[in-house]
């Protein structure tokens, strides 16, 4: 079996995440102690106790999911060896830490910066996002193009067959939602988000993130990591400048998750392991490639079962 580690992104968080891991494993407690010092606030307390509204703030959500995924990875690393990895949006940073390209400390610092700047950009450039279910992605792209006459709108996430997310100005997204509904989408739902992620409205955040990326030391990956921006792997001999460029462009480019999974399967992956909160990616992988094995590690029960 060729094992692929996959890492969730924003939206997978929940109050109480990683609490049982923190209580049971001293090494997890130590990780959170380091994280609190780097972040300057008590991430453990917000992750474990909430309130939910605070946990949903982008600058908190992203470090919270990153930390949960890293903690689980550390606990399973001795039992499971992956041959490749990928992460959904934020999860790409987790994948890079897990595969040796980034240190834990540098990865968390970048995630902190990313979350803060995305929240800031969302406040400065008002926008929204919406899920479009049950409509071919090519048709969604077409309708976004038409709706662009009303305001900027693009596909932000190609998640799985018949499940995409669009992002842009409020006017553009609202018009695209209407057109997709008319075109036959089964469900069109605006999302509660703090910005138009993976759209040009995130350009100010991308520029600030670029400064952080330039000043961060990257190593070559130990196993291939598949990129959000083009679904192609960062190989073990790839120049680290490719990694920086991918992370910079990721903020304003769509997440090509369906293509990533298909490419990983085509390259030999047949056992997908989601590491971190929730089961969102497990559901997407099942829809993209029903024949592969899919499992996940979220809590202490998962680790002993």
C-alpha cells in the first residue's frame, strides 16, 4: 500500500479539538506550550474551551487546525510511514512541516502571519464565499465569468465532483449563486467566512505573506508534497524557491483538491490518511476516488483503535 498523508484546512475546527490528546500525551502538551509562546495567546484554551465564535476567527482557526494536525502526526509517525502528502489550503503548511521542509516553529509562525493577514484582508476588501453543490465545475466557471459583470467572482475550491466553492465580491458571488441555481445546482449556500479566500481580494495578504516566506528557511521535502495551485508534486529534489512561490500564489489561486487526489492516485497512492480535526477530506476523497482506502486520526480513540 502506498500511503498518503492529507491535512485539513479552515472549516474543520471544533471546540474541544485535541483536548484528549493534550491530556493523554505529554509531548502534545509540550507542543502547545511552545505554540502559546510563539503565538502570544493561549491557543490551547481557545481550542479546548472556545467560545466557538472566537475559534472561528481566521487568525485563531488556522493555528488551531495546524496544531491539532501536527500533534496527531507526531503521534502516528512511528506507526505509519507516508510516501507522499498534501494539504487543503492551510493544510499545505502542515504537510510541509510533516515532510521536513519547515521546522515546527517556522511553520507555526507562517501560519500565524497567514491567518492574521487573511483576516485583515477580509476586513479591508469585503467579500464572501458560497458552496455550489450538484453542478459540473466547468458550468460553475462559466457562470462565474458571466457574473463577473456584476463584481469579481471566481472558483476558490475545486473540492470534488459536483462540489465547488466560489469566492469574490458580495455582488459577484450573489449573482453567480443566482445563475448557478438557474443552471440546475442542487444546493447553493453562502458561507459564513471572514473574507473572499483564494481570490484576488486576498492579494494584500499575499504580499505581506511573501515577506514572511522570503525570510523563512525552507528545506527540500523528504517525500513529494502536492501543491494546491497546480496539483503537481513538489519533489524531493525541487528547489525551495518553488515552495515559496506556491505558498505565495496559493492565497489568490483556487485549491485544486480534486485534481490533487486524482494525481496522487495516478502516481500510486491508494491509502489516504487524514490527520487532524474532522472528516471533511475523507468525505471528499471518497467522492473523488471511491476505490481507495481512506481513514483518519483525530482523537485519542482513533490512535488506539
